[in-house]
């Protein structure tokens, strides 16, 4: 046994002081381990794994014991990106679509109206050229006087004796429903206008045509002077009627019309329109004509207006010929 008494007191005191100082400077193993853990947790970088709210189900042959234990996603960590909006439609494509719809609707309406008009025209009986000569009934004494003058004029009698010409009053062949919508056979025909339906003498082979008419006071441009547009309209219709018999399907449309005005056409005047077909090539026909005064026997006429025109038969004329048979025959 070691006894303390065998050591000097000074040695004991110095040993005790050194032991206490050593105890203070040298930490215990448990304390040292704790300090290391604290230091490592203090300097460890902080980061978090993303937590997903919805787990993907995988087929592992087992079952999830606690589905509610699956973590929910944190929107702040992984915000959901909205789906991209569809690109705007092109303005050209929209315009093209609207235009196509409009064209189709217009075409359907036009076709429907045309079919109705053709059906109505085909269903209405059309009188013959000979029947038109007795179909007109004058509405007043003035119309009766004008009608008698044109009927018995020497020019009318001369043409009536020529077997190459056929006499008719074409405007009277229009059915009533169509005549009301016609410019020359309806709107321009009546008292103080085209007072009576013109007398027309047409060559049977389409070589020439003569039309006798009276121009009233209500179809003027300048006061007392017949409107030039009316004269052009009469030339257009009658030059076309002149050449129709020479075309394959007896119908055509105006391709060109040249007008030369030579003298004023006074109101309340008897006039005569003369037309001649100068050339025919297939579906094309060239016609020349003029309007001049219809003087009494022995007097010279005055040329009022001259015209040249080109008429072309449409490719679909086989269908149109039936529709316009009341005009071209």
C-alpha cells in the first residue's frame, strides 16, 4: 500500500495542481465526441431533397401498406408549368375560310334563283312570231295612231313582201313575269317611251334585220333629245338579233360594241334600225348597223347613230338557247 505520508507535502500540492490543470485542459472523451458532432453539424451544408406529393406506382408484386404515408409535392420547390397556349390562327387562313363560305353561299343562291327562273320560263307557253302580230292592244288613241303608221309604212310593206324576211314583234313573246323585269320589253315600253312594240323584219339566215319604232318624249337625255344610252341599247339588242340565226345555237353575247353618234335623235320621232351581218367565224359574228329617221315616201333619211359589234356564242350555249328562245327566234 502506498501511503501519502511518504511523499512530501509540497510534492503532493504540486501534483494535485498539475492534475487539476490537466483535467481542465484535457476534455473527457464523451465531451470531445459531442463537440465534434456539434462542429460537424454547424459546418455541414444545408440542402433538402425534393419531396414528391405523388408517388409513381410500380408493380413490385406487393402492396403499399400505407398509401397515405406517401409525401405530397411541394409547389414552392417544383412549381407546375402551365401548358403552352395554341398558336394564333393566321389572318390569311381566316380570311380565306370566310371568303370560301361567302362564295359558296352566293353560288348556291345564284344557282337556286337561276333554276327557278328557267323553270318558270320553260313552264310558260311562248307565242309564235306570227301570233305576236296580233297580240298588241293599244292603250290609247296616240298608241293606236303610231301602231297604224308603222304597220302600213311603205318600208314595212316592202319587207313584208320579201319571203327571205320574217315579221315579228319580239317583245311580245316575253312571258308576263319575265317582261316586267326586262329593260326594253318592260321598263322602256309604254306611253311616251317606246310607245308601241317595234316591228322587226329579220332575214331567216341571219344576214340582215330591219326594225321600225317610235321614240316618245320620256326617254330623253337633254330636253327634247333622245338619250344616247337608249339608242345604244336598241342597237345592241337588234344587232345581236340580226346575227343569232347565223350562230350554231342561235344565241350569243356582246363582246364589243362601238357607237358613233352622227346627229341628235329628236323625241316623238319615227326611226328605223338597220343591221347587217358582215362576217361569221364559228361562234363569232361581226355585225354593223345604224339608226336613221323613217321619213315619208320620197324623202331622204337622216343617219342618227352608227355601230359595229362583235357577238360570241358561249360554250354553254346549248343550254342557253332554250332559255332565250323567246328573244332570238
